[in-house]
C-alpha cells in the first residue's frame, strides 16, 4: 500500500522550518527508492534549500490531486530529515522515475529526504478515517499504531 501511495503523483509537497521557526512549504517533482528516501532537484538559493542548511527537519506529503470530496481518500505523509544528496544515487532514481530526465543536463544539486516515520491513509484499502503510522527501518516499514477518526 505504501509503495502505491508513493506513486500516486509525480509531485509532492515538502515542509521545512526556517531559522526563525517559521514553516515553509514547496511543491516539487520527486523520485523515491525502496527505502522510501525521496529525491529532488533544487536551487541552493531556494528558501526550502536554505532552510535545510540550518535545520534538516522536514516532512513530505504525497497524494493524488484529483480526489473527490465524499469519496475514498488516500495519501502518505513522511517525517524525517533532508539535505544535499550524492549525485549518482539521486540521479539514478530521478532518471528511473522520469524517463526524459538527462542527468548530464542538470546543473542543480540533488536533495535526499530520509524518512523515520510514515503515515498512511488509504480508505480504499483501510476503513474510512483510518490512519496507520509506521516506522521506517532497514528492514522496511514496521507498524507503530493505527488511529480511526471516523
């Protein structure tokens, strides 16, 4: 279920925290790997990139934007840390997800988000209003708790 949710959209939203403790959000194209690491390309001078230099804490949400109110909803939230990534690994994952991507033409840095916790919300597979939280480990996702809001 988590892998399907990661593929629900080519875009995600990244939340970072400024040096003054203010929230910032940015949407971006992303790729991901089997360990649920998220990769993207961004300018070092962008606000979210500058925020990550001072505070690596970050969160990401991914969801299909064509969902309809009152119908089963789905999405995934990831919580962890982020920073500049090594180009080879990130470029490989980015090229795998976006076939038209040419790493040789990219002059911007790659970034990697490392999740420690994920929250899954999939009313098609789970009951309505059910949120499953899992820890991200080297062996995969490990259930932590289930909350029911409906």
